[in-house]
C-alpha cells in the first residue's frame, strides 16, 4: 500500500491526519497593534532612564577614565569611583547571586515584570516595532504593505526601516563594546588614517569584529527573531512558573466576568443574551509581542508587559464597561476575592536580599585598595647568622589597587625586637604589582625557640587608612641551654 493510500484510508476512518509542526518557528509573522495606556507610560518612564544610562555611561569620565570600563587587558574593572581586580572576583559572584535572589523575589511578587519592562530583548524589540510603525504605518498598513508587490514606495519604506534598524543595532553594538574599550578610541578608530606607509587602523581588529558581531545579533534578535527569543531561547521562561504561587500578581483574564464572549452594540443589554464583558475584539492578541491569547489562561510565553491590559481597558472605556477585564491580579484574588501580599516565602526572599546587599556594601566600603603577599625564603638555609644577629629573607608583593601612586612603609610586629635591614621606600604606581626582597634581623640573645610569629604591616605614607598585614614565621637556630 502506498503512503498516499494509507493516508487516505486513515483519514476516511475518522482519524486525525498526522501534522508536523516546527516548534521553533511562528505560524505567521506577528503584526502588533499600537496601543496607548498606563503600562505603556510606565514602561516609558522606567525604560528610557535605563536606556539612557546604557548609552551615556561609557561617555562619562571620572578621574580621566571612563566611568564604567571593564579593562580585560589590564585585568581591572572600573565602576564609577571604585576599581576592582581579579582577586575581587568573589564580589562579582556575590553581586550575581544577589541579582538572582532579587529576580526570584520580584517574580514571586509580580511575575515576569523584568521581561515585560526592563529586559533588553523586550526594550529593543519594542523600539524596533516603533521604527516599523513610523516607516510602514500601523498594523493594517503593514499587513497591506507586505502583501502588495514590490514597487518604489515599498522599497523606500522597507529600506528606511532596515536602515534605522541597522543604525540602532550599530549604536547598541558600539556602546556595548564601549564598556570594554574606551568608546572614544573605539569609534575614532573606525576611520583609518592614510599615510605614506599605507592605511592604518587605530582600533584593534578584535574590537571591530565584536562591534559588528553584536550589531548583527541585535539586528537579528530585535528585528527578526523577537518572540522566538522569549519563547524558545530564554531559560527564564522555562522555570519562572515554579516561582509563582496563588498570590503572585501577573496578567490574567477574568473569565468569570468575560465569558461568554461575543460582539454586541454598545447600547444593548448584552447580559440578557448571556454574554460577558468580553466583546471578542481580539485587540489583546493583536498587541501581544509574543503572539498569545491571554484569554486562554496562564501561559509561560507571557512576559507580563501589560499591553493587553491597556488594549482591553481602552475597549472597556469605549463600551462604558468597568476596566480590569484583563489585569494584573492573582489566582487567589480571582477565586476568593483577596490577595495575601505578606507571606513567608516573599518575606524570606526580600530579607535575604536586604541582608546580602548590606553585607556586600559593607565589604566594598571597607575593602582595602592594597594587596600584600609575603613569602619566606625557602632555600636550603632557612635563616642566616650574621655576627650577633639572626636574619630571615622574605619576598613581598605589594599590589597597589588604588587610583593613584603611593609610597609604602613597612612595620614589623611580634614578640621579638625585629629590625628591617636596608629597605628604601619607592613609589608604586596605580595598578602596579611591586616585588621586593626584605631582610629581617633579630639579635641572637632574644631567640627563645626555633620559630617566632611575625606580622608584617604595609602602610601608605600619605594615607594610613590604606594598609594591609600578613602573618608569617621567623626561623632561628635552636637556642643553646
């Protein structure tokens, strides 16, 4: 039996024919409708400052350097007035842990508002949709434009849209790389200088490569992939439902109030016909950037952007119905009429976040911009007897992590009258790791055992608050009885 005959037979017997669906591809292009409302304004008020901060921070200069610069070649991160070094990696890990717990706490409280209001994928996608709306018109005009054959108008509109998309993508890519390389040097180096020796590029090729790579990814993610990133690539969408509880606030459709849905005139008594408040206009679907119908219930694709809330409220206002058919609410509110905002899980998350932020702030505030490492000479002779003295040799590494040059003095503390031999303080520049050998001596008459505790203090001469200490051991010959 042929495959076609088998398919016809199974279909004739009333069985559903096998249908293959590509889960990683939209059934059709998503055309979003432009809408105004409370959550659109809220997104503007929260998103624009974050966007401006991202774009302007690389241009801000503090102490003759970018305010934020992750200098990978020099192994140091400049964040405003503080410089972090590789040994401060624990602080970065701590910061990421705090961010994770803060995300958990916010998700338990108000769902995926991070995704809907501040996630770069959402912000840039809505920015690209805004450009689309300017160049090609509203939703209906975009659908009509895509269906019509290519002509001069379509070419100009599409060309302008993609040109602006690429411009935004390039600004984004260059700004992002500007956090790893001074942005003035980066952008200035894109234009080569021509001399007798040939064409010279002042920006490293690797920086140019990464700039265009991030440009390409921004263009693809915000321009073409859009909802695919939120649905299939973002791991947050997969586990966020685990953090929800019955009192979590997220976008929901009030089914008890809205059903049975159906069209009607504004003035007629729709309840007499058994209809609910939903007029089945599908605006909530048309404005959704991830192309879902919120009336089908809670779905992991929903990013809680609130666009469907604004769309539905505008329709309710026109129909003179109460707003809130679609709103941020909890399952408990829909079922029992109340929401418990203060609950043990939420209090635990926020308490933990507050404690961790406090500890991190305290650690950074009390962090010393000086690193010291002391190594005792481990040659065959652990000590040297020089006349009436016993001497030990140590190698000291002084890492000046401050933003200016310092001269450091060395102080010795312990149970014996330690003396530092032939040490001459020298200036140590910012970021310099200075290695020097020192010789410590003690008169033999004070030796009481083969080892004695020794603490070496390194102190900046111009600022005694910049100091560090290391404990070590002073070795000596066995005293004679």
